[in-house]
């Protein structure tokens, strides 16, 4: 994920030039940076925030521990 942030913020890349043309378009098309936070663009949904592995682990643990236990969809995760 950090290479995407570096590419979008600084234009730096460590890819082969042949691969870069297609990837540059896809990265600019699919992702955006707002205040140094990486978001994935979606066509019919709001911007999706990209989480680090540690943040994703924390979110899943919180959901499994029952913070969202009042909603029927939380049972599908356990």
C-alpha cells in the first residue's frame, strides 16, 4: 500500500517503464489521496478508506467482540 501512496503523492515509482503506463492509469483511476489518507474510488459507492493490516485486524476484532452485535449482519461474521 505504501508504494501506491508514494506514487500518488510524489510520482515516485519503482516499476519497469513498460508496466508503468498501464499501472499509472489504473492507480490514478482507482485510488486517491485526501490529507495523506488513501481511498479507493468506487463507481456507485462512497470512497472506501484503505486500512493498514494492523487497522484491519483491529476492526475485525472489534466486530467479532460484539460492538456490532445489535445488528443481524454481525452474526454472519462469527
